[in-house]
C-alpha cells in the first residue's frame, strides 16, 4: 500500500464532532476516528454517557470534549458546537447521528410519538448542521449524516422513521447544493443491520428474527459499527474530495430487496390495530 494512500486516511490533528456519539454506531464512529488520530467532540443528552465517552476517547491519546445537549434544542446544540470549536478548533468533520425508533403500526401511533422521532431524526439533523456550519473549516469540511434503510424502503411499523430519514436524505442533497460553493461536502450513510445496536435489538429481538435478517443480507452477516465508520472515514478523507450529495449504503446489500421483505415479516405481528 502506497504511503500517499495511507496519508489520505491519517486524521491526526483533525477535529471531528459527533452528535449522538455516546452509543451504538455513532460511538463506533467516534472511536474509529480517534483511533486514526482525530480529536473528537461528542454530543448526547446524558451527561453521564458524555463523561464516560470522553474518558474512553482520551485512551486513544487524542483530545476529547463532550457536551450534554438535546439535538432538538437548537440553542443548546449551538452552544455545544461553539464550546467544542473553542476547545478543539474549527470542525473538519461534522457527523449527525442522533436518532429515535420504536416499532409501532401507524394506527397504534400517537401524533406525539410520530413527532418525537421526526424531531430527533430530522429536526435534530437540521439543528446540528445549521448550527454547526459557522464552526466548520471552510473550505474543506465534510458533513456526514447517518440515515437508515427506511429512508428508501417503505417499512411497516416504521412510518415515523421512514418519513424522518427520507427527510434527512433530501436535506443532505439540498445542503450539498447550497454549501458546495463554500467548499463544504455533505453526504449521508445508510447503515444496514448493525450488530449490538439498540435499533436492531428492537427490530429483531429474537434469535429467529435475527436469523431471518442475516439470511436476507446478500453478504450473509450483520455489520459492525466499524463497517459504518470505515465508510465515514472514506467520505471524510481526501479520497472523497469530489464526492458530495451522496447517500451511500453500508449494509451488505440489504436495501437491494431483503430489507423490505424481512422487516415486513418481522413487523406483521405489530400491525393489528388497537381497539377503541
């Protein structure tokens, strides 16, 4: 492997901000970027999780910062970003990954339940990006949104997530157009079934459901947070310097057809409308 290629993946001295970066896929991304030498800031609602994550990230020998703030709160999110930029410097990579999900049929879902997911996933993504733009290194910054297969595939018991993540994908493309002239690239990643995440635990809670999911992935395995982090590192690197407005699956081929069929089978028991 050439030294030029290795240098493009070297993130030493870069500043990376991960919204939702204290658990699951987003924590895996934060750890992978820290492993590559980047200084990391994370945002999450729980101060305890933020403190634990910052301590974990510092074990990689990098500078780490954390802020407890809800992505639904624009002012709090802006303050978190401003404080992180003040502590670490201009943000080179901004990752928005906060998300909410619970499987429930639309007729069994309250308006507030629908709104809560849209507020976290879509409004939260807008807040992170809109508030974060002023702190980005321009030109040269990379923005990465974490989407979901539901953005492309209508999925029963997931009306709230389908609507929210489809909005995230279109927001990604729109901001790629608007921010491109300033040298800021905006892309999104669609993780498939990722092992050990709360989302897949809820959507495939039994051994039978897990086996059904695995068999529907063309590569015949669950992914790992590292699989998603690798794609994010590519999008953040000079290797992707001419890539913007892309929504890139990291799913083992799941969105090619297996996801919709599998989630339909898993979600079928939840489709019976409540009485009254």
